[in-house]
C-alpha cells in the first residue's frame, strides 16, 4: 500500500471519529431531552402589534 493511500485511510478514520465524538458529546438526546417533544410557544400574529 502506498503511503498516500495510508494517509487517506488514516484521515478518513480520524474524521469519522471526530464526527462521531461530536455527535455523542453534543446531541441533546444524551440527556433524554428530545427536542421534538419541546412545545414551542405560539407565535404572535402581526395583527396584534400596534
């Protein structure tokens, strides 16, 4: 295997690890807080403003 191919495979593995680590550390689901269950307050219509 040529060194360039080894570097490409290593970069791919490192990038995948960083993406997975970012997902695991910063996803809201890790604290059982599903953002889909969050009830957003109703938006005020434009007609209610002066």
